[in-house]
C-alpha cells in the first residue's frame, strides 16, 4: 500500500481482476455473498440506485468509501459508473467462532491483532509466520488495513488460504471482546520497560502489533493488560513490524512448548 499526500491508500499491487465495476454488478456480487473488502463510490453520486447500494452495503457490513472520480479512473478506464468494489481473496472468519473452537478442544487461544498495518508485504509476511507457528487467527480492522488481494495471498506464500482472518468494524471493541472472552491483551511496543521474556504467554493471549508509522493506537494501548518490548542491543531502535511479529510469536510458542 502507498499513502498519498491527500490521505488515500493506493494498493499498487492490485490488478483489475481484484475489482468489480458498476453499480448493479457490485450489488449482484453482494447478493451472491462474494467477499468484498470495500466499495468505492464517487462522492457526488446520490441517486436512488446509489442509495440502494449504500443500504445494501450497510446491511452486509461492507465498508463504503466516498472518493473523487479521479481515484476511480486511476483504478480502471472501464465504465465504472462511479462505483468500484475491491474483492477479497479470502473468506473472512468469525472471531467468536475461532475462540469458541479453541476452548472446545481445550486449547488456549492465540490471536494476533494487527492495528492498521497497511503494507501488503508486511501483512503477508506476518500471516506466513503466524500460520507456520499455529496462530489461531489474525484480527484486522475494516478500514486502514492492507487489502487482502491476490498479491497479499502470494506474499504470504499461500498462508492466507489456511489462516483464519477476522475483519472487524471497530478494533478497540474487538479487543475488549477478546478480553471478555478470557484473553490477555498484550501490546508489543517499544514504549515500555517490560521485557518480552518476562511475560507469561501460557494463558489465552492476544498479541497486538501496530504500524511502523503510528504504532498501536492510544485507545488500545490504554486497555492493554500488559505492554512488552523486544530487547534491542544495537543502535537502531526498532525492528520491521513483520520481524517483530515473528520474534514475539515464537516466544509464545517457546513458552507453550
């Protein structure tokens, strides 16, 4: 993903096959239960058909982003009618079901919460490590996260075909729900003196990692049960987020083994 000065996130790895163009075509895809990441709608459009589409997206929990026509034209030169849907390459999982299934088989859930990580390569690398390590699911927000398209699946070496991904409307409330379900919310951040190796990961746990630009949001940091950092001995103050994820994930696995 590339963030422009106007704030839009441009998915440079996306291809036309990752999109559906036109109002009725998008509505048909929603009715057919296709997995859609988000729907882009031209700002000025507000006719009856657009209102019907917006209501359909709302009832189907599909994010809608109002954008200028120029953004739509950068995605395709086809007649998009002011509406483009970006498809997901995977089927999203229910977070409640994932947790329930873990408890049903007597396993302490291990969840990875990714707070607005927008780079597809980082996201794919994290997913690959998580699947290899046996993480039960990744949780991402509807908005401001890397799009799970064909390039994301490729970057993950196919891991996203097997690893459950739960997409939630509000990441803060999802973290609250995880805590209510018995998971300890542990933030991986350099803004603490607590060393990672001092934490106890044997109980149900949700590890939270933030973007390299902004880190973990203040509201999620505020409810974290614990904050931990990866020990650093060099002059560089932080690791790439996908590397940090790998180090923290395997410390959980080491303790549980």
